[in-house]
């Protein structure tokens, strides 16, 4: 495993050297200010103001930096990734490189954590190697994730897996999605081998509305929810809710965001 990690680092350095021969494009700066409202306690509702800033550099060499701050807090680096692509081969390093399939509500899906990771991409295949603490020992591996996406007709089919070297647990995941006449439909499922638990979720999106329902092998239907998004001028309005059928808890949310 140590040899594999060192080989990945060497490949990233070699590919970056090739990428330096090309002229790097100028970075793109973007941002968003959002006001979000949600239920707090005792049927009360509270709001949060947050600021997001993005710095993106595309082309052969890619840099993705996302900063975030809330009212009264400091601006911090939320997620980051750096990498390079030559042909259909790419390498990257960052803290947002997990490849397990996701959905919308995700209350019942297994979600293996992955902190900083090195990723290799070849065509439609991706492999990410996560580190426990890359600042002290880059050969201390936490988990390995892999995913492959196959496009068949109008369908995108993804198979993925996560293996944790500390717990020796495996989580398998898969998704099938398609878009027809402006309507997107996606089905996602995960299987936690140690827990022997299956979670699944279906998501439908059309005309600014995204709706989902999910459950697992012991409780077929647990959550139903959705969100409506509407752009007016330079603002984006959102309104949504999640309803837990077991606890009968209704959790509405609303927000307005201004992008620049």
C-alpha cells in the first residue's frame, strides 16, 4: 500500500510537470450570499446568513477552492482540490474527492466519510485513496473508494464501493439516472456489509422542483421531501420540506440567495 501511494504522488508530480508547459487560464472568481430559514426549537424559526466564495482554475491544470463564512464568523476554506488532466487521464488531491453516489435527502443511505484524498481518473473510472492525516503520514490510508460510470442509451449507470482499512468494512453503492423531456429521474442504493443494511432513495426533478423519497430494508418508506427553486432577476428563491413518516416530523426550509 505504501508503494501504491508513493506511485500516485509521483504520477501527480509528473503530470503536473507536463501541464506546466501549457499556458494556464485566468482564475474565475464567484460568490453567493444566502439567507436560509429553518425550524429551530419549540416551533420557532431562525435565519442564517452565509457567504460563499469560489476560486476556480480550469484547463489542463485545475484548482477548486471554496471558502465559506457565516454571520459573525471568520472566512474559512471549506473544500479544496488541485489536479491536472492530460487526455482522458487525470490526477487530483483534495478534501472533496469521494466517489460514492449521492442523492437529495440521503437520510437512509450509507455515507462513508473520506477526508483528504488522492484521486486517479481514467475515462469514466475513478479511484480515491483517503488519508487519516496526510500532514503527518501520507502512507497512513483510511479508506479506498472506486466508481465506474457506464452510459447506456439515455441512462447513466454507476457502480461504486468503499473499503475502510481501519474497520475492514465494505460499503457498496450504485445509481441509475436518466433525463427525458426535461424530467430527471435517479435511483440510488447502498449496502453496508457489516451492518447488513440496505438503503435507497428515488429522486425526480422537473421545472424547478426536486422531490425524493427514501427508506431501507427494515422500513420501506421513511422520508418524503422536496424543494422548489425559482430564479427572479439576480436572486434565487428556494422553499422545501422533509417529512419523516415514522416520527411525523415536518421540517420546512426556505431561503434566498444572491450570486455574483
